[in-house]
């Protein structure tokens, strides 16, 4: 069963996710972490910095792999996901920028960029833990509804819904690129564990479809049900459409100590 944890606020959810990830770094300092962009993981990265300091966890060997990137932006564009991750992940955690691998959205090399990125993941032994957000349309990475559940890193065309959701990062919504390069759902499912975060009522329907709906390309995030080690951490708003909410809370409250990933 997908582990679903519901807490009272986005900050508590981020702190809990930070504990889960740092407990993995403690066991494996050279953890290969799949990192997500968007509003959701920003406080997770901040909490990781705070807790790593508090618990004396060295992040110097961490390696990071982005989920996706826009195609066709100018190199160094402030809207690029590379820039976002340099600002909100690398700088916040004080990491070496060279530890971050992002699929290239450069049009000149786009035909081979997906294979190149897949090879970079494989060459280092695969992603240990993949952080995920979820789009209001159920996408993970930029795998829009209809994406193959076996897909690999490749170019995708963004939906109008996603371009509208991401319009706030651009001076005008029409500037949001039409194309992106994204880890495929098959790529994501090969990570050894998944940690999905979602906050607010706006995500409630997508979360319910992902966790309790049928596994379907119509809701790409539902593919996480196929993963043996997926944890979904939600605030009350994002959890508000879950039918089994009371049961998830009961499971969490009764989680045996020997299964715990809390830091101490
Ligand atoms: P958000 O995006 O974190 O900005 O809500 C999540 C996503 O689209 O995957």
C-alpha cells in the first residue's frame, strides 16, 4: 500500500519529508536524490538545510537529478528549472553545483538529450529517492495525462492547464514554453523510493486519483501505486478528497518503531 501521511500544514509536511530524506542520507551519504521543482518542494529544501545542521548530517556527497526542464529557453534563463534548483536547492543546502544533473532543454541537442540523461542516471547506479510534486491535472514530472506508464526521459508537449499553472513564473503566460523534457513514468518508477508532497485543496482531486483511483495514464501520478516504497505526505487540504483518510491516519499513528524514519 502507498504510505499516506497527513499533517496539519505544509511546513509540518516539509519537515517530515526532510526527516525521511535525511534518514536515508545518514545511511548512505552519497545518496542519489531526484529533485523536483515548483512551489511545493521549496520549504522541503529549506527544512533539509535546517535539520542537516541540527543533526550534524553531512550533505557533501549528495548527488541530484532533476525531473524535467523546459525546451528552448536561453541558457541561464531565470525561468529554467536548472536555475530554480541552483537557487532553491543547491544554494540553500550549500552544495557543489556540479552535483546537479538536469536534462538539457537545448534545442540543438534535444534529439539525444533524453538518452543522455537516462545514461547519466544509469551510470551512477540509479536514483535512490525521487521527490515528486503533483500537478492539478495529475501529472508527475511533466508527464501529462495520457503519458505512457512505461515512458523514459523524452520531449513532451505541455497542456494548456500546466502552462496556465506555471504562467506565474513568466512575465506573461504565453511565454511558457510549449515543450519540455521530462523523466518518463518508467524512469521515475525505477527510483528505489518515492516521496510525493502535495499541499492545498487545489491538489485534492489529483491526489485522490493518484492514491485511490485506478492506475491509469489519465492520471500519471496513479503509477506510484505500482511502486513498493512510495510515501505521500499531505496537508489537510490536499488530503480532503481521500476516502480512506481515517485509515491512513490510523496506520501512521500505529507505525511500529522499527519502521520509523524519524531523526533522533
Ligand atoms: P507546484 O507544481 O509544486 O508548483 O504545485 C507541482 C507540479 O506541477 O508537479
